[in-house]
């Protein structure tokens, strides 16, 4: 990864009057003295590749002693015996290729001085109230010296405003990492399909899928896996995963691995017993047709809303054909009557974060146009919740979503998640093979 190039782009954008501060994430207590596994902040990781906690990047265009400073933990044999190895400032400087590296314990002492004579201060605003306060304290300290003729930042800018456009376009190395993360996610889904059977609990199916992720090097899931059987599939972010899966039900699995900082995000829905019932087929074929139409609309030059509209168009036709909605197509679209069964949008950007950064509309308020190197999900669904009075009896409790990860390319949509089967024929065939480890 060309971290240096990424920082250089930011330095150019910043100009001589700017200073940019990017902290990594803060370690979070899970309970008492146990912490959640540490995950670096994506912006910080994108700019440094540095994975340790307690670190901060500072960019200062035109500074004679060096434009790029990293703060990180100094070596400490005692702490390293307990908590693990640290690179230390010298090795971290070389690892990240920055100009200077200081002990993170010096940051409060050094930052006010670094702010002097900088007018524009860029940092991740509002992400952590503690960090906001800290930045404003440094700024106040710089301001206190203004009577001595020193200038201090008067313009505060959110980091995302400068950086997130860059992150939205995935370079070839990032595309490779995404391919790997999504490919591994697909392998997990394939394995899950083969293990699935009535009597297995949702958490056991989750474990089978996440086993494949972990076995191949993913240190985390990209988000908590959703394994919802029966009407649990109608709860969009169901993560309890506690129920025993029943013969005759579907199971909706939304699971993705995070590999080397990049996320997979795949949903497949399949019958617990391996064979779709006629009612399940009706809805599955409709969601699949809508998903295929949406993927076809993921083309360079088309808007990010086009593929949502393509999905909705097919769903609306199908809901009318099945007699679930009786109104005219125009009225259904106008009054968004489909939202009773399809209440979310058809996708989002994907990258280092599962709901990745980048605007969906331009400054003119128009939906932005797709360009090469963007990566997004396409994930239409239909959810017939049992307690929704509009749900027909035949489809009560059916929840289906099909989600793929797509690289926008001049050659047409590239489906990174094609390793996970999604036609009824392919799914039934794979499930019939049964639970052998692939
Ligand atoms: N897994 C979250 C989503 O599909 O957006
Ligand atoms: Mn998903
Ligand atoms: Mn998604």
C-alpha cells in the first residue's frame, strides 16, 4: 500500500497554512478489566498502515523539520512482557516512512506548539468527544500565545471532508484486498450452506461460517453476523442468533470477514432443509430478479440511485404480479407502498468500513455518478413480518435478502462475491452435498 502517496495527496490539499491530526481508535473496555479486541481507526490505518493503539498522525505542509509526524508508544520491556510487543518510535518511523516520530506521552506538550502559525486545523470532528475536547485545549493553548504575535487555527475542518473522497476510489492494491476479503466471506457462506440443517442453532451456523473466516486469517468479522431463521429473517439487524432452525423455514445469513483492514459484506438466504418451498421460491425469484437488474445498473456514468430504482422497479412489478400490492405501479412508487416489505436502500459503499465513507450526493444535491474503482453493495430484499397486517398468509414470516459486493469498472459490474451461490439451482445443489469441510 502506498501510504506515503496518500499522505502526500493530503499535504497538497492542505496547503501551507494547514495542519491535520488523525488519531487512531481508542481501546474500549468490554467489561471491568477486559477490553474489546483493538481495531485501528480506518482513516489512520489508511494513512499509515500502523496497527498499534495510542498513536496519532500529524501532517504539517512545508514544515522544515519534517512534514509528517507520528506519535506512538515508546518501547517498554515491562509493559511489553504483559501486553505484547511495540514497535517503538524509531522502528515505527521507518515502518511508516514518516519524517519524525515521538513518544505519544509527549503529544500534549508538543501539539500546541505545532499549531502555531497554522490557520486551518483538520481533524476528525465529533467522532470522540474526548478527542474534540483535547484538540480544542491544544488550540486554546496556541491561542493564549497570540498576543506574542503568533497565529493560531481559526478555521476548523472535518477530516472526512478532505480524506473521504480519496478513500472512496479503491486503487488496484485495495481492490486486491477487497477481493480477498470478499472471496473469503463467500467461502464462509458456501461452507455454511453445506452445514445447514434443521435442528442446528443459528449460533452454530454462525460459528461454522466464522470458523472459515478465522481459519484463513481473518482476525475479525466485518460486523456482527446476522443469522436469522424463520421470521427472524424479517429483523434487518437481527444478531441474537439464538433460535434452533426449523424444517421448512428459510435462514437469512448476512456475514462478512474483515481481512487486512478490508470488509466483505454478503447476504444469502436459503432453506434450512435445503429445498425451497413454492412460496419461498415465489419471493426468492423476485428478490433475485431485482438484484440482477440492480447489478446491471451498476455502470460507470450511471447514478448511485439508478441501481436502487432498478431494484425497486422489479420488486414493485413482482409484488403486483403476486397480488400482494394491488395499486398501480405509479401509485405504489409515488406513495412508496413497497416500503411495508422493502424498507431499506439497495446498497452502500464498501471498503475499510462496511458502510464505507464517501458522499452519495454531490454538492449540487444530485446523486453522484458511479466511477471506476468505487466498490458498493447491491442488497435488495423483501420482508413479510408476521405482525405486519399487510403480509399475506402465504408469505408470512418470509424474509429474504441477497447481497453482493460489486467493483464498478469500465468493463461492467465486477461481482467480487460471485463465489457464494445464489440461484435456487446452485444453492440446492450445494446444500445437497452436505456438511463436508471444503
Ligand atoms: N451487514 C450490514 C449491511 O448489509 O449493510
Ligand atoms: Mn450485509
Ligand atoms: Mn450491506
